[in-house]
C-alpha cells in the first residue's frame, strides 16, 4: 500500500507515549490527550498530527493514541488520559453509541471532551462535536459521479464501518442523488470498513458477481483505492470508473494519474485544529466560543480541474 509503512511508523511514533501509558511531563498549560481511530489511514494520521501541533502551539503538551475503532481500546486510552491528568481530550469516537461511556468516564473525572470527525448518539456530554458535513459532501460526490460515469448502467457501492454514522450518512447522500436517474441501478454493495485491503477484496467479489458494472462509488478513499487496485489487476479500470471521499494524498495522486475520477475533501486539518482551539477557549473561559455543540464543516469536491491546488495533506489552496 502506497505510503502505508511510512505513515504507520509515524503514527506509532506519535501514539507510543499514550499507548504505553508513559507519564507525560505537562507544561504549565497541561496535557491534551488526542485519540484517533487508525493512523495507518492518512486521514486519521493527519487528524492526530494537526491536533497535536495545534495543542503544542497553544502551550500544551500533547499525546496521540489510536483506538483502531475498538471501544475497549478506546476505554483504556481514556483511562490513561485520566491517569496522566489530562486537561482536555480530543476524541475521534470509535462507535456512535459505544463511545458514549468513554465520554461519560472522562466527564466523571472532570476532563472536557471534544469530538472530531465522528459524532456520538447523545448531545450534552462532549463540549463540542466537530464533523464534516457528510450529507453535503455525499451529495456533491454523487453529482460528480454521475457526470463522470454517466446516467445509465449498473454500479456497486463500497460502504464504511456500520458503527460509524458517517457511513450511513454518505451512503444515503449518494442514494438521494443517484436514485433520481431511472436507468442507474445499484446492483451490489459490500462493507469494507474504510480499509484499502478490504476494498480490494470486496471489489473482487463484486466484479465476479456483477461483471457488467460501469462504476463504483465509495464511502472513502482507502476503499476506493483498494477497488482501483482490484480493477487494475482485472484489466477493467478503463471501463469501470471509481469515485472516492476524504481527499487523501494517495487519492490526489490517483486523480492526477487518471485512475480516480474525483474525491470529496473532508476539512480534517481545519476541524482538528479548531477542536483544540475550542478546548483552549473552554479551559480559559468556560466557553468554547462556538454557537452550538454540533458543528458542521463543508466538504470540497476535488477533480482534475482543481487537484493541483492541493498543497498539503487534506488542504486546498484558496
């Protein structure tokens, strides 16, 4: 997988202090503990790096850990954050329902929690929930998919983890757009859990079951890139077009190479930094400075027309 080993090494370096439970020497401002999903995915790697960098810029120490989407691991990381006397926790929740307990545990220890990327199914616990506007992004992606793939034919979909509300929101957004075209038919879908390897394997299954498809719409870039690899192996990439979602560096490269039609950029670098800024504001004033707990950040369509404006991971030049 392109860049995987390098990204994983960097992620594990970031995650080591918290995962190992090593006590951190806090600055005067204190320790901000950051818990992401899986830093082998460049999206979550960027999320952790940006949040840690922003915390340190504001005078805090930071520690990054990875739950890998497992609520038990997440709970252990919350325990470690409490033990290390964190002043705030930035959390990308592992599960919309299953992570509620982790947030409550931090609250009981009087540590404010700020959620990024994914939401939980309860308001009034976290001080803020900062997420991409997935419905808006999926609608934009669906519209671009029709432009690139066409208005007639059979297609398949790769779905993200069912425990993540973003998976259903994106899929529903795609369906809202594509169902308007009577001659477009979704003939199959499989869950690939946001993972490139699973995307590859599920794409192989879908191709065997539906050899006449004209396109693939994917819930994220990693699954889309896995599908592209499978299509290339089968010699079908020229006849089956793929659309993604995230705006990852590898997806940007695939667009430039003509292998991926488009991606939908999630402004993860923006809201990861904003979550830390709101934590800083809350610690100093008792208020986040935001008008509401849930905050949506609009996504941006990335195509061949603007892909050269991607100047840093998950960042588009204005």
